[in-house]
């Protein structure tokens, strides 16, 4: 298994010291530079100035929440949000002519960045069996092809419908309705690869899949943990919220194997002070943890809290809360008291003193929030780790009170909303019952395929049809070579997309590109101009309305594509008004309001400034986990450790990419320029492994099968990552993640815990 095509090694690599602060003037300058390279000043202005404003465009970047109406800055966007939005608003176009000049076999050799840079997709295209070219097809014929395939399946479970978290609530609801009316729950999504572990652990312990924290809670916390996330690059507007919390007196503890720029210092570009001053120090304390050590950290901390309670009975734990709201405390306490310090220190790479200092911070704090992202969820023992974080919060009643709670920081701007409206292969019976009552058909009850299971089913020839609503499934998934072979077994693959990506080049016998409107564009339908709705990481549902002229007159909206496909495939059975849905998205929201709890009176409430804040039942003392109380849990996991001569590799995002799409080869904050084929290694590990600065190596992953997974020709960069750990970029390293390597229970790929060895290649002359 080798590199993906287009991933030639780079001679242009330069390395500068990692930055110790994030945002500030260079960030704004970089945003404008990127915007103007992609689009005109007028278009850039129109998108940026309405971004995240009441009645404007929801940033298609991350899911971070907006401040309350009236408290938004005129420029309520960050450098990276500006890049993402202008990547969509680009004036470059991929036309039928383009495809005449580029056979699919050639496109399959291009890099991810190159494919994205070709611009917006403009008309529906088909690649027919045996052909190496995409050619134009009418919308009607495209729907005909898909309907024919779908109606000839032996079972509806031979179809898979993937969703990426960019899709609006309206499109997502229509898609899941179509899939279930067809008869399948095969609705994998990007969340299977993102926060599935959080959903699993939180459901089990608190009875909710969502975070319990609002922006207001964050602003008023005394102590905030940032565990396994890189907000400077991936949630830059979170830094503004943290700055605000600090102004209110909060302390912040960052836990990460990498000293990320955004964790250290922040210069707010929206304030004069941020432009000139030294900025705000973000993390008061930085725990340079070993990858995968977080479960041990929180267990050690929990043990220290129990012992503090022993020393000062009645003063440390929130006994009233534990008694009234939780279950399982005694078993948990007995278990955690037995956790050995040598194990904790070995797993974390921290000293006992460091963990005791954290305990003291906790004891001095009335209100604690824990934020986490992919550094936690993408490990084999992600679920027990998050359960232990919940134990930690429960001990001092840091759940359900103002200024406290669990804050899984979501990725895609609407990944949470898509789940709320039914994109999940395991929606509970209550949801399916509501669908049945509303639409009068019997939805399938057996769980469908998640992302990893879908790939396995393809490999076993159990899938004939794949439709992707947004996203880049082939590149986001693990074990790239295996996934690519699996996808090629499908008879028909179709993608509803805005930009060209690798999933269009690695396809089924017949392949369709279904180009669609983006968030930035106005959406005109029979009943007039439409808006869509989305839900952010803090469960606020609000509108998003585009302002730009669509990239091509041939584009259809996601809702239109899905409604027409459904009508063509299902005809009148069951009797669902697909035409009306397409004509007026309000008709979809009316249905959602009767199916999804909390979204009653959707059309009226969602257009109010600030939208609908969905209440998390946990904040009202309701735990819908079957027990009716928050659960303390006992967690054990084998320590994640690379054998001697190996390192534990994490695959992460640079500062200049959106998931599977790198924009440039630079990672400004980490000081890497001109190449993404780098592996960051601790200098002491380099010495021990006999590796030199910039040495060329192959990354070879080690797994209990006899498949060789090798990512070729990376340069070793000495970097202050924790000992025993290494870091490289996603998606270039996805081929190293075995399909079988998943988190227990959540089935989420372990993108942050890959055992690798670094194999030196024959030395090449270094560029001077
Ligand atoms: N600009 C930009 N913004 C984005 C995205 C993007 O690609 N570009 N993607 C969006 C999406 S979908 C998501 S899910 C989020 C992702 O946001 P993040 O989760 O911040 O993304 P990653 O780059 O995967 O970074 C994971 C962080 O976890 C740390 N880490 C790795 N392993 C461990 C560990 O074992 N323990 C601890 N404590 N830390 C660890 C890494 O060093 C890194 O800082 O961002 C969203 N926002
Ligand atoms: N190794 C490794 N792998 C990972 C991760 C990791 O950290 N490491 N992270 C995982 C995570 S957290 C996630 S969320 C997944 C991401 O997986 P995906 O969500 O599947 O991937 P994206 O790269 O966000 O998808 C980009 C494509 O979406 C399409 N698109 C963009 N905007 C729109 C729109 O408005 N409408 C439509 N219809 N299409 C649009 C464009 O065609 C673009 O090429 O990857 C996962 N994979
Ligand atoms: Mo994500």
C-alpha cells in the first residue's frame, strides 16, 4: 500500500520555529490574501461581512457558536472561516470542457489540493461503465440512472447514503426520510469518524449525545480544560470566547502532546489591543501529555480528588448532587482508588506534582468546563476516556449548573444538526415512531451501516449504490487503499458536491457528479427565495442565507436534488410531498417540527434573532440514559503504547486545510512551509532512533495483519511533541490507519493512535 498519487515529495520544505501565539494581524492579512486570490473584492466583502451575522451566512467552517445578537463583532469570522467561505465563493469553474481534457484516470493521479483548486462544479456529469471520461448528463437522466439502480436492488440495504456535516437540516431531513422510505437505515456520516465516541460515552452516562455547555457557561467558568484540540487552527473563534472567560477570571489548562500556538497566546484581531499588544495568554497551565494518556490523567486526578475528600470530609465532593442525581459512585470510587501511580505517570508522561497542581486548580474552582475534540475521540479507548471525564465533572457537580459542563467541540458547521434531524444509522425508536406517525410508512428498525461498516460491506459485495451528500468519503475514511478498492466495487456512486475531490475519481462502475449550491449562494425555488437552518456546537439552531449569484445556472440545491431523486425512485409510495418540499423548505421544517422534539413551531421560532436554543435535558436534571441518573463508570483500558523502536503517530490538520482538502503546503503556526510530507518527532526520540533532521523516511504502520501500509518519503522534523509520539497530516496518512483499528463501542477509526516505525530511505542530497 503506497502513497496516493500526486503526493510527490517536496524539495521546497522550510522550517521555522513554531509560533507561540495565534491570530492577530497576520491572520486577517492571510484571510484577505486568500479571499482575493479566489474571488473579487466585492464578492469577498459580501460574504465576509454577512458571515455569522443575524440573517447572514452561517460560516461553512467549524461549528463554534456565535455570540448573542447585539454582541457580534462587525467582522465575526476568523482567518480560517474566511478561507473556507472563499474557497466556495471562488470564481474558478470546472466545466464539461475541463472533463473532456482530463480523463478520470488522470484526475485520480492529481493531488487533493489540485482537484480543489480547479474551482466550482457547474453541471451534472456521468462516467459510464468502461469509459474513462466524465461527460455531461441532464438532471433528469441522472435521476433516472439512480432510480433505475435503486429500484433494481435485491434489498434496500444494498444502498448507502453518506452525509458530511455541511449539509443543512432541510437537506439532511429529506435524505434520511428518503432512505427510510426506501427501506434502509444505511446512513453513515462524517460524525462516525469525528465525535461518535463522544456521542456514545455521553449517551451512556448523561443520556444526551450533545454538549451541555453554552457560550454563556464558557464565559462564566472558573476553570476550563482544553483537551485534545487545536483551537488556534480549527476553532479560532473559540479563542475569543476563552479570552472573554479569562477577562471574567477563568483559568485555562491545556492538555496536548503538542504545544499548539492557539493554546499559548492569542491576539484578538477584532480589538486594537490584539493588533498591537502581546496578546492574552490562553493556557495558564500546559500538560504536555503523551498521546492516549488522557484516561490515565483523569483517573489520577479523580483519585486525588477522592483523597482530598478523605482529608477534608464534606468539603471536596458535591455530596448532595452525587446523592440526588447520580448512580454508581461507590463502585467508581473503589475502582479509581486502586489506580496505580506508576501506571498514570507512565501513560501520561507527566509528573505526579503536575497532576497535583491540577487538583489544586480544581479545588479552587466553583465552575469547571471540559472541552475536547479529536485528540480524545480518535483513540481506541476514546469512550472510556470520555466517561472518565464525565466522572471528573460529576464529582464536584460540574454538570447542569451555570458555568459548568461537558463541551465536545464539534467540527463541521452542521454536523450536530444533521444528527438532530435523523442522520444516524441507529436513530432511536422514538424518532422512528414519530416518522411513522407523521408520514404513515413503517421505517426499518434494524440499525444500518456506519462509515467503517459500510466499507466492510462494500468489500463483501453487499453494497451496490453509494450516494454522498457533501464530503469526500474516500479520502476521509481510514485505510485508503482498502477503502478505494471497496468503493470501486459499487455499481453506481454519486456525489452531491460543490468542489471536485478524490471521491469523484475513485468511483463505482457508473459515477455521477451532482453539482450543488453552496451556503454562500442564493437559493431560488418555486415559492421564492429560501433559507436553510443549521445547529452549532452549542445546540443553537438558526438560519443561513446566501447572498451570491450561484456558480452556475445548472446547479440545483441539495434539497432539490434529493427531493427529485426520491420522487423518481419512490413515485407516490409512501405518499410524501417531495415536490412541495423542493418548492418551499418551510414545508420541510413543518414536518421536522412534528418529528423532532424541541423543534416545535420551527418556522416561526428559527427566524427570531439568535434562533432556537435547544435545551439539553441534562441542564434540567433529566438523564435519558435508561437509568434516569447520571452514571459514574469504572473504566479500564490497555495502555496505548508503541513497542520499542516505534512511535505512536497522530494524523492531524494543518493550519491551512479544510479536512480532506489542503489549501497550501504551509502550516504557519507550526513553522512548516512548502511541504506536508513531514513527520514531527521529539528530538530525544530522534536521537534514540538514530534519525537526523530532515531525514527521508517511510512511515510504516504496524498492525496485526500481514498487509503492509507504507506512506512514502516523509521528512523528519524535530518538534516539541511528547516523547514516544509523532505527528503527520491527514489525509496523506489515512492509508496507515487499518480499517479494523477502531475505538471500542463507537467504532470510530483511531486516526490519532497509529503505531508506526520510521524506515530511513536512501539518503538524497538536501536542498541548501
Ligand atoms: N481550519 C479548519 N478548521 C476545522 C477543520 C479543518 O480541517 N480546518 N476541521 C473541522 C472538523 S470536522 C473538526 S472534527 C475539528 C477538529 O479539530 P481538532 O480536534 O482541533 O483537530 P485535529 O487537527 O485533529 O487536532 C487534534 C488535536 O489533538 C491533539 N492530540 C492528538 N492526540 C492527542 C491525545 O492523545 N491527547 C490529547 N490530549 N491531545 C491529542 C493534537 O496534538 C491536536 O492539537 O475542526 C473543525 N475545524
Ligand atoms: N486521518 C484522519 N482522518 C480523518 C480525520 C482525522 O483527524 N485524521 N478526521 C475525521 C473527521 S473529524 C471528519 S469530520 C471527516 C471529514 O470528512 P468529510 O466531511 O467527508 O470531508 P470534507 O473534507 O469536509 O469534504 C469536503 C468536500 O465537501 C464538499 N462540500 C463542501 N461544501 C459543500 C456544500 O455546501 N454542499 C455539498 N453538497 N458539498 C459540499 C466539497 O465537494 C468538498 O470537496 O474526516 C475524518 N477523517
Ligand atoms: Mo470532524
